[in-house]
């Protein structure tokens, strides 16, 4: 399964901290939990967007082929965009990308059923 994780650090650094922001995360790291393949995507354009960051980041995640997202928070518009594409959403407290992937693989993350922050949360 391809899982997109918001990250504060560049590259496929497994020790990068999960970014608590979804739409304005600096990096999106997509991990294939079956093959171990890791792809890193720069999200700077959305990081600096005046508006629409959540929806655009969600659209990008769908285009990356992710079936799930791990992040710190997700707003209502991003939640709707991801849900419409059947992308599952999981929230984590502060941890590394590798820790988040490990928790996901062990089934320790709870899937969310709605946004946990308002629009334009930072």
C-alpha cells in the first residue's frame, strides 16, 4: 500500500519529523509498505500558498497514488478531497516518519472520520 506522510525534513530521511500540517507540509514522503520504495515530493508551492493549500496537497497525494495519509492534522476541505478519492486518513502525534510507518504497519493508528482542525489552521 502506498502511504503519504507529511514531513518537515527533506528527502527520504526516515528520521524526519512528521509535519503536523497537511496542506502546508514542506514535504510529502510516499512509502510503499510492500516494496519499501520511497518517493519524496517537495510541497513548497503549497506551503507558501495564500489559499487552497489543503485541497491542492490532497489532489497531489491522490495523483501520487497514495491510498492512505499520515499527518498531524487535516482540515475540512482536504478531508473531503481525500475522502472522495477513497484515501484513508490517519493522525499521529509528534514522531518520525519511520515511527509513523511502523505504527501504521502494526495497525496502531486510528483512521479519522472527519477533519480535526478548521480551514486555514496553521
